[in-house]
């Protein structure tokens, strides 16, 4: 299962709302028989990376980019 986005308003940051949304996504995936949940974040988005890693996600790959 692929997660495109989770977002909360700034006032709700670090209040557990994002974790609750993520758990709801997991429940939908489990009910559908999914065995994996993947998402991606921009490297510069340290907050999102920390959120997902704290939630048990592990880095899988690195996408490299170059201006031409």
C-alpha cells in the first residue's frame, strides 16, 4: 500500500493527530490484506522524515537529482 500524503494544520503538530491518521491508514491497509506500507518524503523535510522513522518506517532508497 502506498501513502501519498498526511498533513495536519500547524497548530495540531506534535499533538498525536498525525499518528492517529497514520494508524487509520494502517488499519485500512490491514483490512484490505496489504502487507507493506510505503511512502516518500523530500530529503529536506526533516520533520516528516523524523515522524515516519519514529512511526517505524525504515529508509529504503535514495533518489538523486541533478540540474542540467
